[in-house]
């Protein structure tokens, strides 16, 4: 019996003008698509124009669209950038705008910052636990000093490609396993 491919969203965590997250997300997507093992897509939270949670009546179409997008995904790769030793406010707000759509899915993290975005990534892991998202171990960490030129042009070192594939191996395995919980 042919099984359907998993749908994996590569979520861009930053929204500011001049952000580098689209470069990192497209690089991850290009590596992922060479594998042919899942449907991979960029999910840009900026496109949903989410308000700040609790400041509106919640009828903005982007809120429903965001939840529908997440509901259609089996797993995630978060592109995480470090802002004041944590994730961006935009990503936290977007995470908070959904609940059941996150449950029983898997996620990998690719982060960047002066120390590879490690502190932000660890904060995100704590958040994901509350939402029943199983975050995998392998975690490519990109340095603003050595993987970017002038902190803006993404030039990743070769070694990261292996880590991205290892992270995706884990995301695919766990996304497939957790799908059985959602369909049983
Ligand atoms: C508000 C703000 C706070 C930041 N704080 C940190 C930090 O604590 N640690 C760090 O490594 N980089 C920090 N940075 C640098 C960002 O990681 C860097 O600018 C990165 O490119 C941001 O991702 P983006 O371009 O996708 O927005 C900060 C940047 C901003 C805008």
C-alpha cells in the first residue's frame, strides 16, 4: 500500500524588514527537497499578519489561515533566530495563536545567532513541550560570525548540511510515528 508523503512546514521565526530567515529557510528547503521523502514548504508567519494575541476580537482571517496551515502539517522545522537570548516575540505570538493544531507532531530546530542561537532554541524546546510537539535532538546551529558575511549574506559552512539531513531524518521518523496517534 502506498503511503502518503508527510507534509513538513519550514517555519520562519522572524518578521522584521531585512531579516535573514528567508535565506536560511530556503537553504534548508533545498537540502530537504533533494531527499524526496516528504513535501516541504516554507511557512512565513509574516504572511499571516497575525495581531498580538488578546488585543483584537480574533476575527482576523490570518488567525484562521494560520491554524488551517498548521493543521495540514505533520511536522515542522523551526528557523529560529536569537533575540535577547530567546525567540522572537513574533514567533512566540504565532505559537500562542494555535493549540490543537500543534499536538502530537514532531519538530526540528535550525537556529542562528552569535552563539548559534542556542539559547533561543532551548527556550523554544520548553514551549514546544507544552504543545505536545516532540522536538528532535539534532540541532544545526549557525554562527552569525562564520556562516554569514557581514551578518547579512548567508554562506553556511559545509558541515551544516550533514546536520540538517540528520535532523530531518529524525523529524521524518517522529512525524510519521506521531501521525498514527492522530489518526487512531
Ligand atoms: C531585538 C534584537 C535582539 C537581538 N539579541 C540577540 C541576542 O541576544 N543574541 C544573539 O546572538 N543575537 C541577537 N540579535 C542578533 C540577531 O540574532 C541577528 O540580527 C539575526 O540576523 C536576527 O534574525 P533575522 O535577521 O532573521 O531577524 C538580536 C537582534 C535583534 C533585532
